[in-house]
C-alpha cells in the first residue's frame, strides 16, 4: 500500500508545455451510483483548466469497442453535479470481452491516462488492463479507479460514491413504511434492500431507521436464528401496553439467504405472530440507487476526482519531443514519445482509510477482497449489526433467562 504525492489543490494553472498535456479517457463501469456524474464533471473541468483533453467513453467497454467516444466540453458537463445515474452510460461488461479490440481503441484514440469510475467490476477491469500491459503497449499508461457503488463493497476503502445517496433513499422509504406500520399498530414490516453480497446498506440503514432486526449476507439466516427472532418479537409485543403496540421494522439484505426469502420470512412472521402481530413486506429494489445524489456524495466525488486527476498527471510523463516529430492523433504530435507505465503504482484505486486518502495498487486491493462474494474480507462496520440488535432490544430480551 503506497501513499502517492500529488500536486497541490491551488496548482490549477494551464500547463506550459504541450508535452505535459494528456488525452485522458473517462469511463463508467458497473451499476449506476450517485456521484458518478459529479466526479466526471470535476475531472473534465480540471482537465480543461490544465490544458488536457478529456475523452468520454459512452456505455462502458462496449461503447469503446463501438467507438462511442468523444471529447467532453466545459458546457457538456455543466449540470452533471445534480444528476443521478450515469450520463456517460454504464454496464458490467469487462475488458476481456475483447482485450485486443480494447487495446486497439486505446491506441486509436491515443489515451495517455485512464480514469475509471465504478464498483467491483471497475476493480476487476483495472486488474485485467494492468495484467495485459506486457502484451498490449497501449495499456502502459497510468490508470486510476474511483470507487462508486451503492453497495460499498470494495476492500480497503471505508466509503464509495453512491452509498450515502442509497442510505438516504433507504431512510426516506423506511420512515414512510414505519409511519404505516405504527398506524396499524400490531404490524411488522420486512423491508428488503439491495447490496449484493455485502450487508453495508442493510446494516447502516437498520441503525439509521431504528429497525429491531437486521439480516445480512455475512451473517446469513438459519432456522435457529429465525426461531430466536420470532421469540423476540412475541416477547416484545407481549410487553406493549394493550392497544398501544408500535409497528416495527425489520431490514433484510436481498441476498441474505436463497431459501429464507423475504416472502417466506413474511409468511413465517405472520403465522407465528397469530393474534399478537401480523407482517407485511416491501422490496425497495432499484429505488435505492436514488435520484439526486446526496450533498455528501457530490462533495466527496469532487474532492476524490480532483485527487485522481492529479495522480494521473504525476504518473504520466513524456519524453522530450523530437525535432523531427511525426504526426499522430490530436495533441500527440508535439508531445513526444510517452514513457511507458509498467509499475504497480501506476494502476491504483483511490481509497479512504481513516483520515487518509491513499492510492492502493490493484494487487493489494484484490488481496484484501473476497472475490467470490464480491466484498472486502474485513470491514469497519461489521460490528454494527450487533449494535442494531442491542438498540432494538433483541439482545436483552432473547438472552435474558428471567424473561417470561
């Protein structure tokens, strides 16, 4: 893990020498996430202010193969800060769909650097491009990955763009559902969230909305757990004053269990609750991608994107232009021959670790990842599920032997 020195924030004047100017490819990879467009806008405007050429790649690597590539102007990205989703377009296609074709496109458009914005797919794409450098010289350029995924499932970074927007959407929906549950008194609402095999959204969302139970892929679900949870709900409702019971929320990550689905669990709660309480379910689905990005995701996108561009500048170097320089793609003729980037430090992910921003080589990122489940091996929020159950009363009621 390395910490890379970059230019200061105030060093934004146009570069004096054409040989220092870059053609920077910008691509979105994976599912849409709040903040993707804000990060792209910052990158484009920084490029233009510094004399670089920002190249937008539409529709991910498929778009690169289809030559859906164009220069991005100052006005083109003017209103992108407030827009959710992905204005460039994004999908989960990886470079191995046609690695040779991708390399040819890199060469045809004379990319000097690449900014990838996305989630786990972007990390895997970065690994593929970095690993193919020995076979394809056009990949021997600095590349940086800016994490953007609502699941917040990438290793070695505490936050990803889009996760805060997603939590805001979850809290807004759950608050409305709680209002319905409270009005109905004896009712348990089981709310299903997205998040893949990572329980970040479910766990932090449960803590934020005051849910009494939380189910995540990391912990899983089995019969013993369900039995304890049903017993807890029965005891909890038995303690309520008659006629003044409250509605309660249960948050479940969509991939917590293949067998005990949201529908099955809702029926179990309803059957076991009998006259004490009934149950309903609500699946939030893609609404968790949010509409307008949250202020936190917007500001984080701007700051991290700026650092990414400064990193690319510091890594991309060109040899002095030759006196008999040959003609090439736009902006490359006067720039001389590029110095190849073959080190691990030139293909990194920008990560947030405590109060530090660290550029971490892709090999270190993958070493800390659970590739099969597409999440980090160790997470800072892993103990939050216990806190949810403690605050909801489950820990005290279920495990207290004197409760009747």
